[in-house]
C-alpha cells in the first residue's frame, strides 16, 4: 500500500502533533506501508532535522517539503490562503495520484480533494467543525482518537461503520535508555530527596497548568516542575508563577529529554480542565500514555477523555479545575506510596495496548 500523509504544519514543532504525526508515519512504515509525508515551508526556530528531532530512522519514509508562502502571521485569512496554496501544491505531486490512500488531520486541506476521486482518510482530533463534517461524510474512513469523538461524528451524519476509534499512543522503546529515578534527577540537576511533582505539556488554560501551580502553593515541601510550552505561554506563566519558590518552569525541551523528567518524578499530573469540551471529552492526551509508560504514579482530572483509557486501579482521579482536590490527590500519593505504585504498575502494563504499532495495525485492518 502507498500512503500520502499531508500535514499542514511547521516541522519540527514544539507542539505534540509533530510527535504524533512522525510516530504515526514511522509505525505505518514499519508495517510495510510505503509512506510519504508532505509538509509546507514555514518560518521555524527549530532547525533540527525532523528525523533526528523525533528519534525516527530516516530510511523508513520520505519527507517532502513544498515551498508555500508563510502567511500564518496574518491571522485566519493568512492561514486560509496558505492552506489553500499548500493543498494545491500537493495536488501536483505525482505521489498524490499514485498513492492508494490520501491521509491527513487537516480537513481544510482534504476538502479540496473531495471531487478528485482520491481515497481520503481523515484523522479527527477535535469536535466536528463545518468543514470537518463535510470531509468526514465523504471520506473513505474517519479515524477518531476517542469514543466521544466517534459519537460526535456519528451525530454529525457520518456512518458509524466508516469511523475507526484509535486513541493516541506511546513509543514502546521510549524509556529503554532512561535511567532510574535518582540518576535521572542527577542528570537533570533536580533535588535527589525532595518530593517532585512534574507536569509536561503546554500551558494553555484548558490544560489546567494554572490550577496545578495554585496547588503548588499549598504543598511548599514539594518541588513542582513544569516542562513545555510555547514562548508566549512560558512568558505568561513565568510572570504569574515564576516567583513561587517551589515552582520550576523549564520550558520546551527536545522530545528525547522528556522521559528523563517523567522517570525523575514522584508524581505526574494531568490537570485537564473540565470547562473545555475538547480537553474534557474528545482529547486523547499523548502525555497520558507517556506517563503510563514511565511507571510513575499519576494524578489526573476526573474527565471522560482520561477515563476512556484509565480507571481507578491505574490512577488517582480528582475533580477538575479544583486546586484543593489536586493537593489532596498529590499528598495522598506521598502518604500512600505502596498503593500509588501499584496503580502505576497497572498503568504501565496497560501501555502494551497503546503503542504506535498497535494503533496503525488497528487502523489498517479497517481500511478494506
């Protein structure tokens, strides 16, 4: 099978979708799919080769970069013009016409191909927009990352038989070269004996990072470490929380460095907000699967998107958007260490169901 993956993104990127796309392409290639990833030119502070940045062998698949005017800085209109230009450039590639499957997360790109007779697969990561509904109704298959999204697209008029539920996943080798907790802390320059609470990911309001920072002020004996974020969000977050003594804001690190922080922690927190529908219901946070694979105790917001994957036997759940609840959950891990690690071990075993390889094999079985 030949598959053309079209991604209207900056690559590499500090955002999670870059990992998700590269690891998906890697997994497809490892199953024997002949795959080509197409991306546009964009202004990028990250100048590292994408294969090296994401730890993907560069002989598995090809990345084609098409020269497209970078108009993203001009707002929605600029993004729309860039997207249309990019999708038109893709249409002139020979591989666009020789591929068996045209695959993309970008409804705005795929909508321009609906009348061209190509077999389209749309991977949806958010509730159906107007354009996403049109694409989903006409696509060969729709891949969604949660059961809640399956219900949303079914309600939007998409045949349930054409929807494939495939949550995000984790690289089963992510922690192969990562040392135990004490050595990981030494490498990162983190305290060896102090309780460490770690959050990785973006600092958007819907991710709940501010709620976790508020909880930190009530557990002064622990160090709270925040890893990730865009330049703008890091500046905002530091302005609000940077002076708090038990908060350390690391900012963006390369993907290969993240597992060291996960292994160094006593507690990993997913404080997703319950106020945002995409985060609370439809998401499939990649950090969740990385947390699970680390074998570190997890405290998570009690929202449907996380409950689809984990139960009470694998994580400690607390009310979303509630700093006091987070305090209770985190301190409970400190005081009930044996029980917390039993849950962490169960979560780690469960990651065998959520590898990138398992994910694409499940998707491929539904393509016929």
